């Protein structure tokens, strides 16, 4: 209910069953909505770190709370000198990512980071380095684990359940962040490719590891398309460049298609016509995962 009320205040919608007159909506709402939204933003940027800390252990409660930043005017961090609350919120996000392995919580954290990291926003300068440090930490954890795993498998040895669990949980975190952030600079595609190549030859990877590795590979391909379409001219009748259009749909398209991509990669069922159909000027081609 709290998050629903925040969204309602941010979007200026009247409560269900109520309807404002057209004149009031035109004259009064514009100024009042701006003032109420600013006041609401000031309040929630202060209390959000405490809420995230209080409900950190409860994934059912903390997941919707992570939607609050997208409904706030984050400029209040700069305008009202509330930078310390931003630091506190980013710290809580970092703790949540390290504490939880549930996909819903991780994806909500990734989207919250995405809201804070929005270029041009007042939170970007603090949030972007914090997000990069978190991904650095995850990659630093994953890399030696993968190296040890592949080396032991080649020697006929096996990792313990604890080490394999760390690989799975780290891959799950990276896949969640890859769905909302371009992680190309961390070269995860090469790491996942070597892991999946090993799986094709040895066939000894747990299903969850394969699933998460394929998700990372899939998002890596999507973000490569984003980078390529950044160089496309603006859409006709639309002032946005191709890359901006694609960045806006990567999350939703990826969420709908990722399980289909996993099935395709595991079973060989292909092609993915949807990808070719939405690319400007792509014609009647098809894209596959190999």
C-alpha cells in the first residue's frame, strides 16, 4: 500500500473511484502536484535507507520498497543537501545484493541502481561508482572460482557444494545486474563463453550454472545491439536515437525472452525472429544463440 500511494502521488492520479473536474485538473493540479511530489521525495529519500534496513531480511517487503526511488524526484539530493541519505541508500542496496540470492530482490536492486545511475541525474555521480564497485566485487569473486572449477574438472576432481553454491549465487547476481546495466566492460561474455564451451565438451555443469551463464551471454548480446544502434540515425518522427530506443526495451524484452533463449540454447530450438523483426532495416532475417 505504501508503494502504491507513492506511485499515485508521483503520477498525480486521484484515488480509485474519484475523479477531479477538468478545470481543477488543469489549474490546481499542476502546481500542487509539483509541490506534493517534491515534499514526498524529500520525505522518502530520508526514510528509505531505514526502511530498507528494517525489512532487509524480508524479501516480500523489501522488493516493493526498492521501487520507491523511481517515483521520487532525485534532484532533492542536491537541492536540499541530502547527499548523506543517498550514501546510506546505496549502502543498503549493496548489503541487499550481498545478502539475498532471490532473483526478484536482485532484479529490484538492479533497477534501483539504474534509477540512481541515470545519466544527467543528481545521483549519478555517487551511484555510478558505487554500482561499478559492486560489480567489480562480484566479478572478483567469480573469476577465481571459475578458474578453480575448470582446473579441477579437467583433473577429474569436483568442487564442494559450498563452492558450487557460491558460483551459482554470484552468477545469479551478475545476471540480474546485466538485465538492467551494460556490463560489457567487465568482459563477462568471454568468461561465460569459456564456461559454456567447457560444458559442451564435458557436460558436467549444474543446470542452474548453465541457466545463469546463458542469461549473462544473452544480455551481453542485447547490450551489443544497444551499442550498435547508438550509431543509427534518429527514428522517423522521433527525436531519440536507435540506442536510446533499445535501452528502453532491453529490460522488458530480455525478461520475456530469457527463458526462451535458455531453452533454445539447451535444445537447439531456434530461430529468434523477434530480434530481427524489431531492428530498424533488418529485413527478414533471424538471430540465434549458438
